[in-house]
């Protein structure tokens, strides 16, 4: 090292270093504007570009006012926060769970063991208590309305859903909620929920609302099951009685109808036969009036045609024959007997 030309030649003096530093500050100040400009340009570049996902749309606000909607892809906006973008998922189906929570959805879904009775415990119209669990699936149909009219969409949907479900459950009996009107309750709650959201201009569309599980609270389950078993036994006895009734009464009605139709058929047969006999007699009488001898002979022959086949063994005797006994062969007939 060349100590002859060194600035530290001679005794060490810190003030000499401070003086040299002060002399170099003007040189750094020359580059400060350039650094600031570069920094501003970098900020402008990075704040000008934004991307929108495939299931999203971008809502652009100019100083807080909505100006346009952009589709999925890479886009440019005015930097430095003059234009701000909010990406809203418009093709995604959101789900809210009430009375339960799914920890890991899948083929075998795992549920939380915690009970959410504050949102699922409800009073029915006949003053019974039920634990009602349901889900609400919804999507965003108008992202602009969603951003500007609703502050907290999920919390809003949860509050309205719970209020509407309590109202509808309170209008029905415990039996209707458990069994007979589950489908109607789903439809009614979904309709009322959608009406309220539309009145708020929320931009939210309810896709599905469905009751998952409805049960009495655990402390009263045994008593409730006993009541249900008694009702089921009652229904069973009533159904068996109706079954016996449906077997006996239709059979009796069928037999009665059969007898009536048989009597009507016999009556019709006798009437038609009587009419036919009367018509035949009248026709015969008319023929007899017109030709008495011929008609009398025809009647005789017709009568003989009916009687002779029934007479058995027949003997035709000549009126002039005087000794008829040899012709009868009585001994031969006696031997045959």
C-alpha cells in the first residue's frame, strides 16, 4: 500500500473522514430524481395490469364510481389507485350451512361434532321444539349490485335465511316439518329468501335451499320416539282395517252386481221368449184362418214329429187287421225282460 499518497498519512483524525463524506453527498443527490422517476414508473407499470380468473369478472371503479366490467384475462387500468378492480366470482356456487359444519367435504364427508343450537333450535306451530339443519347454495348474478348494495353478503344471507326458516317452521306443525311438508317448506323458504334479497338489490340468486336433518332435541328424543311409534301403530291398524274393508266391500258389491245382471238377463230372456211365443201363436192363428185344413194337418204333423221320437218302440197296425196279438210277439218281449 502506498502510504505516501494515502489520505490517512500521519496521525488518524476522524474529522477527515466526515469531511470527505460531506463532499460526496452532492454526487448522490444528482441521481435521486432519476431513482424517484424509475420508482414511479415501476409502480405505474405494476399497478396498471391486473388479471381476472376464468370464473370471475372484474368490476372497475374510477375514484369509487363503477365504470365498466371486464371478462376473464389480463387487462390494463389507470394506475396509482385511480381505478381499482374487484374480482367477483360469478360462476362459483357458494354454500352456507346452518346447524352443522362440514370439516372436509368428499366421498365420506367429516362433520364437526359441535352443536350449533343457537341457529338450529326452532319452535313449531304446535309448540314443539325441533333441531333444524339446512343448507343454502347461491351465486352472484349481478356483481355490481353485490358490491354497491350489500356490505357483507354472507352474513346477510345467513341472517335472512335463519329468520325466514324460523318463520316458516313456526307456521307448520312438528309432523309437517318432519315428514309431510319438507319439500313444500324448502320451496317456500327459498321463495321468501329470494324475494327479500331482490328487495335489497343484492345481486344474489338462490340456487338451492334444502333441509338436511330435522330431529327433536336429544333430551326429548326417547319420548318423541314413543309417540311416533304409537302413531305408527295407529296408522298400521287403520290401514289394516281399510285393507279388510277394501277386500270385503268390493267383493260384496261385485256379487250383488252379478246377481242383478243375472236377474236382468233372465228377465230379458223370458220377455223375449214370451214375445216370440205370442208372435208365433198369432202367425199360426192367421195361417189357420186363411187355410184351416192345411194348417190343422201341418199342426198335426209337427206335433207328431215332436212326439214320435219320444215314444220308444212303435207299432204300425193296419186298420183292417183283426188279429193283432201274433204281430206283437209278446213271448219274445217277455224273454228279453
